[in-house]
């Protein structure tokens, strides 16, 4: 009898088979992460995300400490569960996305527009903080 040769891929496949499968009814499959485009104009950092079928009142946008958060829910009002789907790619459920802004912005002046299924967020750029020189007195330990 020949010795068995260790196959790391076979071991990994066996390990993955021991994990429970994620069904279509799982909580993990109920949400989605929207794609983002982030770009800069002369005056703004602009974020665009497609949210087709989402109502503006179901979207929350806020900026805090340079991090933009977009969250909300895409509700299907009349979904019929008895459909025998061959393929189901239209997303629904809650969504959440955070992105660190690439430049300092005036957080209190951020505003958003929703048109043709595209959420567009305008973050007016602020002047970068200038470095300040701070003098620190160095003393020998034990003396003040």
C-alpha cells in the first residue's frame, strides 16, 4: 500500500464542506453593499452610488471624522415568494457602506441629491490644517 500524499487543497475543501451552507433565506443574503465611485472636483469630494429602486427617504447619509456612511433599506412591497426563480440578481434588503474621504471636508455642509436611481453626495473641501510648531520643554527625569 502506498503512503497517502498530503493535499492541502483537498484538506481545505473538506474543511469548507464542514461549514453550514448559506441559503437564500439566510440573514447574510438579505442585505447588500452598494458600489461607490469617489472622485474630486475643484471644490468637492463627490461620491456616487447606484441605488435603483430605493426611495430617498429610506437612505441615511452622514459624515463624521472624515468617514462617510451610507445606509438604508431597499424594500420590496409586493414580493411573491412562490416564484420559481431561475436567477435572482436584483438586490433588496438593508445596505451599509462606509468610506474614508480622501481629503478634509466641511462636514456640516455635505449635501446629497438623488436622481434617476443614482445617489450623488457632495462634500465641500476644506482647507487642510497647517502644521503648527509646538515647543516642548524637555526636563531630566526626577527634576521639574
